[in-house]
C-alpha cells in the first residue's frame, strides 16, 4: 500500500530529505525504513500490567504533525479548533513493524507506550478509549496519523490494545472521547525556557506609524508588543504558547494589510 503524505514538513535522515512522514498504519511494504512488510505482535513481549495511563495535560500542538494532508487521493483536514469529540467505532492496533520508527509527530513510536494514531485530531491529543465489549478503559496520547482503513476510527499501540484486551481479536468496537485542556495565553505564566510564538507584522524606524497600527489592533482585542531591535521598531502579536494559535492569527493577519507577516519563535526568560 504505497502512501505518501502531502504538505507535511520534511524529515531529514542521514542528510537525505524524505518527502513525507509515513504513519504507522499506512506505510508501504516497499519502504525500506521498515524491517518487515506486515505488522505483527512482538515475539516476546515484556509484562505490561504495570504500565499506567499517561497523565493528560495541556501540550502545545506540534507544528510538524498538524498540516492537512492527502493519502490515496483522499484529503484529510486537521481539527485545529476542536473543542469536543466523542464517537463510537472500530479500533485496531499496530506493533512490531513500526516500533522504533518515526510517527507523524516526529517522535519515535514505542509499541509499549500508551499511544495512538488518529486521522484528524491535533497532535498531540489525549483520548479516553473504552472497549464496549468489556468496558475496559484506557487513556492514550495521540501522536500519529491513521488508521487509513475504512470505518476504523483509531489505531492503538500494542500496550493500549493489551490493556483493552483486544490483541487476539485485532479490532474492537470502542468509544473514544477527547480530553480537552485549554491554555490561557493571557494569564498563563510560562516557565523559563518555554517556547513562545509571536506573529511579527511590521518593522519600521518610524515608531509613530507602528504605534498607530498597535492602537488599532488593541482596539480589536488583540495582544500586541512593540519592541526595539538594532534600531528598528517591530510590531508583533502574542505571545502564544502553542504554534497552532500563532498560525491561526497569522492566517487572519495575512488576509488583511499584513501580507508579509510571519511567525517567530522565542524562549521565555
């Protein structure tokens, strides 16, 4: 099943640019990154009873794994502004073939972690999954794309499938519920070294002009900063503590007079 993603950022391995990340449940047997053509369970799995659910928390969305993309000629849109999601459907799991390889989020897939793949949820997200045949429930961290199989709504790691007692059946009817965590960009106090994102709108040596723009933006309820760097005055929106928020404001600004706006990434002091 050769599958190529469009509009994902390029990953560099050994100085060779790979055009896209292949998700765990949508790879090609001819792709030499994987040591086997078909997925399977590990030959001798360690004890997994001690593995606990991840602790759900707010995490900034990954820039790498949250681009809209196309698989087998079908386009998929990332749900960037999703507030609630609860649905029933079929779950599957993936294991040894993809263990140790990159996920769509740019992380390393560990089949013994409590993780999952989803076609549309922003990465990372936390989801509660309930096996409707036995009422067993787990929490997984979504960091990958898939499953690209008709009617399946989520692809679980080997460990998560073990916890739900669905390894033998391979699939199970489940209910998934998005666990939502809001980040207050205005009230949150970032930790030293945390990533901050700004939308830089204009740069000029005429402070008066930039102050006029700043007043107009603030009247619209936008958070702005006017900073001086190397003799230049720079007008920015922000800060934002997740990149998708910054990208949303960037898109809105480019629709107006700020056609050359762009995102800058700084660290909190």
